[in-house]
């Protein structure tokens, strides 16, 4: 369970990290990337029309040996990620299209270009998909992890 204090810290951190100026620069850098910079970004995972590219990993000067990771997730039309959870907090930002996100038992919320959201650590990400069957979608995710932790863990959810 996330305490109110933890949530307020996350929101304060999120507003600083996801400032419109920073997001605009990241979106512009992604859309104007040269083939060599895009091609050199490590592909974390692909499959089912979903591609995840790690854009940056930076050690953080805080207790616990944490790293910040920025990834761009690209969804082909109608593509979806399997259910999973993230070991650390996640801040998401839609760069293009519409993305449906459903955490735990809550109904999915569809986010449009420019929308942001927060995901608490270790909550099951049951729905993560492109909300359109005809247009691609792309999101930027900022994660805070302990060094060596994976970006996500796939989970089996009962039907």
C-alpha cells in the first residue's frame, strides 16, 4: 500500500521530471533522432507489435543504489503488452496516439498524446495497449529501479 506521503513525494518528483519543457525536448529528440542514434538505442523487448527501446540509464545519487531508466514504447495498431508489474515507480507520457492503461482491478483509462500518469511499484499492469486498431501509439516511460532490477516482470492473471 502506498502511503499518502509516498504518493505526494512521487507526484512532486513526477512534476519536476515530467515538466512540459523536458518532455517537449525528449519528444523532439525522439522524433528527430538520426538513424544511428535510434538504431543504437538498446531494444529491451519486442514481440506482438510492441517495441521497447531503452533511451537512457542513469545512476541516481540517493541511498539504495538506484538508477533512472527512460524507455520509449512503440505499439503497432491494436498491439498490447502482456500483463506485468514494475519493481519501481513509473511515470508515463503519451508521445503519439492513444494508450489504454489498466492497473490492478481498476478499469483501463485511455490516455491521449500529452497525457501523463503514475504507476506505483509492484502493482499489476493488467492492460497496456494501443487503443487504436488503425494508428500507431508511442509512450515515454520514466522508471526508478534499484540497480540490477529488470524493467518489468511478466505475470499470469486469471481470466
